[in-house]
């Protein structure tokens, strides 16, 4: 591999790091949450005996949040479907846990993926409250269900919770679960509702830990564009919208109002780390769907609200989406995304083979011209402009493109970036196994880990093998570098091995297979030219 090609490779990896550092959502520094003192007349309702006192309501013009310190449910009711396990507490008759049975919390774990975090002050969702001159009346009371639990098998089943706000107003929450959907139909009704003062809050995720490589936070889709709210500096109102929710990276919560009924909502913060969706109950009844599930294009399409727009790979979407579609198509036969990555790599190498052949010929011709080029450099060592003109004249006479050796690599850089975005953003690759110990293509490979002086050193085979193939490929490729530059270029495989050490194993697999095929192609071209 010649100097220019190796530099192009290095630039690809460096750009990836720069892109990850400056163009992806970053964790915002979290300031400690401070409760502002409230006037005496704005205190929350007194707590019941044996319950912790509620925090004071903030004296703001906006709707006050319900009391942040609430008791825990005394009873819980479990709903099992083929896709999820939901736990509903008697406190507020609201959901306290959602676990997806088809996805695991950890790659080798047995527990289902938890989608409703236990975040303060929102210990359950949805939460109904009403503001008043004396504070906020919440639904933090014991609700009664019409069933002791549900097991949903072949048809939708409903469970109804009835209770009251702390001011005595009656509230009813009806949940309908489906055997084949990640959606929960919700209907909430409040007696003697005051449209200006009654609200329903939805809070699912915490922003305490935000990944640097993927968006995590609230979003709103207005029917045309999806707005990702990376930093919630002030409340955002939405009177017209198709859906809103919280993106967790691979999973999402979505609130979808019933068709023909779109109650106004606001996205704001209950604390420094808790985004909430606050719905204004402008009618005595509000209904819609709560989606707790994966960000999988096929599943999101079934919601019929263009929720698939949430799967967005940014600048590389135009390359990443067809790439993902192709691997999903081949996966129907292989049932192994590692094999699908290998097949994708082979296809890319076949498509780019004419360019690779042209690149090889260009580098071979430039290698033949090296004695002449060296003489020119010696002759015009003090006149850089004259040297460049003379060199370009020679290349023109011989029909050589000096950048031809880099062309195949430059064209493949978008593919490299697109695959990286797919691996860290497509749910299909989360915990997707390849073979043996490689059990998660979206994470770095981990054969085993040494602990030396308190530091963990993970041992990874794919990056090491990739480094070896990089050396072989470099040895087989015609070079125009002088002996000193050749010795310096020997360090490039080491640099690449170190850089790829922390990359997702699927990306390292792609580059490894790419190198192996390049070596085979180079061997074939060399024999043909001999």
C-alpha cells in the first residue's frame, strides 16, 4: 500500500474521531438540582400520615409540577404480553415498569430491557395533576383496578384503574394491551375537569447519562420534520403535532394522540436531568397510544404516523439506509449479521474492483517513473514550483493520475462512516452475535480482560488480525515512497490497530475482510501482470 493510500486510510479514522467528538450529541454538564424557596401560600397539599412530605411548588406562571416526593405503591399488578411485561402500581394507577421480553438489558443477561427508568420526581407514568391557588392536586392516591393482572395471548385485553386526585376529583385510567404490538392504548378521564389547570405528565428517561455517539432525549414530530431537542433550555410548546416522545438510542417511548384529537403539549424539565412531556387535558377525556419499543424501521412503520423518521443516520443516511436494508434482506437467509457484513464487504469490493485495478496500474506506472522523479527533485530542489510543473508534465505525457492510487479508498470512506453509524444506531446490531466470543457486533470485541495495576486491558483478536493483514497488504502494494518513508510507513498498521481497538467489532470485521479481499485481489493482479 503506497503512502497516499495509507494517509487516506489514516485520515478516514481521524475524521471518524473528529466527527464523533464534535458532531454528535454530548453529555451536558449537570448542575446540582436546587429547589427554589416558595412563598408560604404556594405550599403543596399536606402529606398523609406515614407518607413523606411533598416539596414546595415553584412559584412560576407555568403549570406547577406535582409534588416531587410521593409514596411508593403498596400493591402492583402485572400485565404479560408476548412482547413486554408491564407493572402498574396502585399509586396513581400508573405504569411503574416496562420490560421488553425480546430484548435483554445486557448481552449475556436474562432480564428484559427496561424502558421506564425510576427517575425522580416522576416515579410513574402517566401522572395526572391539577394546579390550584393552594398548590397542586396530584393523583398520588391509591387507585383500584378492575382486574388483579392480565396475561394477553391472542387478543387485546384492558385493565381499568379508578381513583382520585388529592382534592377528591375522580380519575379513570384505562390501558389496553395487545399481543402483537409494542403500543399500549391509553384513555384518561377526569371529572369536573378545568381545561386551564389540568395536565398529564409523561416521563420515561433520564438525561443523567448521555452517550456521546447517539442522540438521547425528547423529540417532537410535527408531520413534516422531526425535532430532536438536544438541550432543553426553555419549555417548548406544540399545539400541532403527530407524535412526541423520548429517544433512548436503540429504543424509544412515543406518545401518539388519538386521530382527530391532539391536546396541546409542552416539553420541559422537572429537574436538571428529567425531561417531561406535559399534555394539557383540554377535554374531560384524552386518549392515545403509548409506544414502548425498539427503533426498528419495520416496527415503527406499523404505527402509521411516520415514526420511522426517528431512524436517522445523519449525513450518511443516503448510504446507511440502503446498506441496512441490504443486510436485513440477506439476514433472512443467513440469520447472522456478522456474515451479512462479510457479504456486504464482498459486494463493495466487487463494485469497486475496476477502480482498484486502475489504481494498481497507476501506482505501478508511478513506481517505474521514480528514477526520473528522483532526478527532477535533485535538479529542482530549490525551485518547488518548477519541480511540480515538470512532474505534472511527465504524468500528463504518460497518462498517469497521481491521485489514482487513493481514489478507491476515498470513495470507500463514506461506506466506512455509514457502516459505523449503522452499527451504533440500528437496533438490529445491538447484541447481535457473530461467532464464538464475538457476541455483540455493535460493541468492541472482548475475549477476556487482564487487570494490571488496577487497569483493565481487554484482549481482542479481530484488531490484531486486522493489523497483520494491513502489513501484508502494504508489502504487496506497489509503492512510490523512498526507503526512509517505507520504514516510517511500517508503523501505520500499528497505529491502525490501536485506533481500531475500541471500535465496534462489526466495523473491525468489515475492515479485516476488506483487507483480506484486497490481498487476494493484489495477488491476482500481480500474477496477471507478471
